[in-house]
């Protein structure tokens, strides 16, 4: 029987995680071509819940409340609101507005914000490698801003272009603070799979409440291509989350995180290969900016 080392398995899982997150970008881009962003968020959340709850029910014995402490439950709930609800809503809207290949490098800057939160809240030190990574991320984002302005056309003002980039930047901030909450929950002894259940469940309840409050809750059309793409995106992102956390449990961070940062490059490559040109405008500058952001995010991740 062929034995696989933890490092090799971790590399494989991290690669699957990056591919899963990249697949989410592409599926949402295709789905929001004719569909609604709110439908996309709700379907993806429901897929997350449907895919992670059964394994928890099988792998763990009741009472399931014993899997959590009050602190860990609140921490994972906060992570769900920030990362799965608010960040996802803004990210999907950004994908609809400026495309997947321009959104993904901006989202990858979440490690920059995670570093800021770690320094401010956890009193971690900013190293030279951190600083170099931050500079590269900022440089990559500058190119993305330039390309966004070019893509939106001369009729768009600098203020309007900046407003467009606010969506993925705020999403990146929310994703950046998510690990702070997750770390707190894990430190309480709660396993990651039950934690994801709380994250997805609270995010789903919160989003449905948001739709009801804004009077935009409606029946999702089932037999449409858009909904099919949203389901595919939900499956893809669930695979990404589970593979990513599983990789971190068995392999060193220095192996897992650089591979996870490949998501923007995978999005750019897949956009060129699989998406219609009318949906995605991929230039060499977009590819270069994604590459620079990947290097910067990797440096920040490794030095963390």
C-alpha cells in the first residue's frame, strides 16, 4: 500500500483548497451574468450548510452543544458574519461589477489586513518580510486599480472607479479579521468542522434576516443556469474551506499558505481558458498584478 507523508498530503489538500476558491470566483461570474447577487449568496450559504452538517452529525455524538464553549460559539459566529455573510455579499457584487480576475487579487490582500489586525489585536511584530509583502500587495492593487479604470471606460470618474474597488477591499478586510475569530474559537478546543457549521449557519440566518428586513426575500428560481452555477460555486467553496483547514491540521503553514495564495493566478488562467471574453477582460497587466499580489501575500503568510 502506497504511503503518503503528511507534507505531501498537505500540499495536495492546499492545492485543492486554492482550486476550490478559484472555482467559486468563476462560477459566480458565470451565474451573475443573468442572475442576482443575493440569490448567489443565499444558494452558496445553503450549500455550505447542507454539505458540512451531515458529517458533523455522523462524526460527533450528541449533545452537540458540548462541542462548543460560549466563547468559541460566539467567535465562530462572528467569523461567519464577517467572512461568509458580509465579505461574500461584497465579493460577489464585485465579481458582477468588475469581473473575477480583477476582484480576486484585491481579495487576496486580506492577508495584509490580517497582518494589521494581528499587530493591533494580538500584539504581533511587523517583520521585514511582512513589510516587503505589504509593499508588493499594494503595488499589485495599484495595477488592479489602473486596469479597473481602463475597463470601466473614460465615462467613469476617479471617484466612481474608487467606489467600485471599495467592494472587494471591504470584503478583504472582513476576510482578514475572520482568522482572528477562528483562532479564538479553536483555542477554546472546538474542532474546525463544527466551527464551520456555526459559521455557515449563523451567516445563513443573518443573510435571510437581512433579506427579510430589506424586503428583498423572494423565491429562488430553481431550474435556471444561474442557480446551477451558484450551486456549483457553493460546492466549490465548501471543498475549498474543508481542504484548506484539513491541510493546516496535518502540514506546516509554510507549505499550505503559499499554495493557497495561488487562487488569483488560477482565476486569471481559468478566465482566459474558460470564460467568454465579453465577461472577462484579461490583460497582461492583470496577470502581472495577480502574480505580484501572490508573491506579496505569500511573504506575509510565511512571515506570520
